[in-house]
């Protein structure tokens, strides 16, 4: 579970640093991995205008095996604890909910509403970067991106 939070943070940095061109674009990348029997399905969607990301969403589904189904509340509590500091950030919204087969975590970030403190806590250093390079870095980390 800690690895998923680290991956999510890394994805935020890479995802928020993608942009190119003068028109609106959307970058969408997905990744599925299994950790300790739990399947983690992650989707990153970043919208940007020109060379800057305007907003993004990271959606992560933790699909629990049948033998872990009775532990959903434990997973929800652990995710809520891990993401609690993000819930207070300006321009950031975190929703954690139970699903039929596990837990869903959805983090949205609107950069136009985020202050420097929020960007710092999410390790967002630069919202301007090369779109293709960002795709390459995400794909090297195991994501499949729609181009």
C-alpha cells in the first residue's frame, strides 16, 4: 500500500509536468500492477492549455481478492490516513470510497486554485515540461499512454 502512495506521488509530479503546444490537450495513462495480492489499477488524466497543466485527476482502484473482502474498512482507513494531509490543500480534492470489489481513491488537482503551499506538498515544482518526454517517462514506469 505504501508503494501505491509513492507511485501516486511520483505520478502527480510527472503528470502535472506534462504540456506542449498552444491548444488544449489531454494526456491519459493507465497502469495495472499487483502488490500483496491486491490489484492496483491507476489512471492519470492531465488537461493542459498551451505549455501548462490546468488540472489533473489520478484515479486508483485497489481490487481486493475475495479472501481480503472483509478487510475493506481497514484499507479505507489506511488510505484515508495516508491521504488526510492532501484533503486540506487548496485546489486539491481527495475522495476515498468503497466499491463492490475494493476501494477507489480519486485525487483531483486544479492548478489554478492551488497555492504554493499545496504545490509544494504535492512536489509540483514545474507545470511546464515536454509532453512527449513525460509520456516516455510514464511509459518507462509501466504506464500505457494514449497519444
